[in-house]
C-alpha cells in the first residue's frame, strides 16, 4: 500500500501503453477499502492477498474495468488463479549484482542503527 507504482506500471509506460486506467471506480470489497486507506494509489490495482475472497474481489474488479489487457507486476502468476475476461501480461523483475550490493549496504546500516 505504500508504493505508488510497481513493476507493471513501469513496464506499461516503457512499452508504450496508450492509457493506464484508474482502477478505483471499478474496485470492490477489500480492494475498495485499500484505495480508501491509501488514497495516493491511482494508477495501480493492488493485490492485497490471494485468499478466496481476495481472488474473487480481484476478478470482479478486473472484469468491471474497461481495459484491453492487464499488466501484472506481482510475483504470483495471476493467470493461474484468476478467471478474467481480459488477457494478463506478466512482468518479471529481478535484482542485479550492483543493486544487490546497495540493498546489502542499506540493511547493514539499518542493523547497525539497532545495536
């Protein structure tokens, strides 16, 4: 809920999406509550869990929106768990060795601050 954008958003921009739809008007259930709790979210559809209820609400939200396709930046393959009326394109990402070193430095500095 704290990240304004994710990998899916950046991939959509990079590969020339004509439009990124604001998912808020289509949200139901816990997804709607998430948007209320995190009002800064406007261009991403948060998946806040993969229990039965959350999956159903994610399906409903996606099926209600008028999009040509969904760009998914979540680690889980949504095609395996959702039944939606639009194609889902999965974006994958990783950490290169230079970024990994920076992450290690941040974690080490944080841990030093705890002691």
